[in-house]
C-alpha cells in the first residue's frame, strides 16, 4: 500500500478552492481518457463549501451529463429532512451544473418503502453493484473528531461488514440510523480524498496518518484503496 499524499492549505477557504479546482481538472482528465466518472460525495461543512464553489468556476471542460454521483453515507431520515447530506449537494452542486437526475444516486430515505435501515442498505448496494464494476473513480470522505469516516464509527460492528453497504443503528451522532458504504466499497476506487478542516479534527488526522494504530479506534485507517490524498487546512494539520 502506497503512502498517502498530504496537501496542507493555510485556511478552510484555500482548502475548499483547491479541492474544487482539482475536482474539475480530475473529471476533465478522466473524460478525456474516455471514462464516465463515478464520484461518491460526502457531507459536512467543508464539503458543502466545496460544492458551492465548483459551479462558480470555469467547468466547461467537463461534460456533467456523463458524471455519476453517489454518496458514501446518508442519514436514514425522510427525503426532505434537513439532516440529509444529499439536499445541499444537489441544490448547490449538482443542479447548478446540470447533472441529469438519472446520474444522481441518492441513498434511500425512510419514506422510500423499505422495511428498515438494513433493507435500505441492501437496496443501495444493489444500485452500486448495478453500475458497471460496482466501483468508483473518486471517493470523497470527511473525518470526524473521533476518526470516523462515512458512518463507520469507532468500535461499531459495521467496521467488519462485508458487502457494499450496511445499515447503522445507534449512531453516536444524531440521527441514530444511517446507511453507509463499507470499507470494501470505499476501497473500490481509483482515488480517495479526505477533506478535513478545523483544529478539533487535528488529533484524528494525526491518528489516521500514523504509521501504526487501530482501525477500531480510528476507522479512517481502514480506507486503504486507491491513491489517497488528505486535503487539510493548517488547523487540521496542526498535530502532524
């Protein structure tokens, strides 16, 4: 496994701008190679800043009708709940860019007719499995102060889950039920970008990048597939 790349920026604004520019460039490069990229998005404050920035850039090098968007995790709540990760992403990123609805793969909501969160996870796994090889070109992940990624929390049984997606109950962050991609699914990608800002996450960054440590204690260590890049602001990098 190759060592990850660490890119440190002076503040959150510089971090968000750098990621937004790099996203446009990466998608354009892949399309020039004949790919139709599949991207797994994340939620969180810094991700929302990035999403809002991308449509303000020159994005003419990307055919947004040939990019598919997925999510690494989602809160299992109603489709119109403000707790959803997908609502601001669609509003601020995907709709302004003209991404077609059939290229936007939202995780199931409680009002989608599934029996429970496990059935919702199984349905999303089927959707991911149905897209070509069932993998991604780019996975974007946030990082919690406890070291969690997606909705894979320290000490939870879901860290050992097989398959593509898993239901989560009793989340230490509300709401308690979530759907998350597994480590196996997150690793089926060409590139992983960790997007981290703020001093509160500095110790989690340190643990995630340490040469040794426990996946159970720091789930970010369990993402090992693809070329990994940690995009940090100076506060998030302050413990390195």
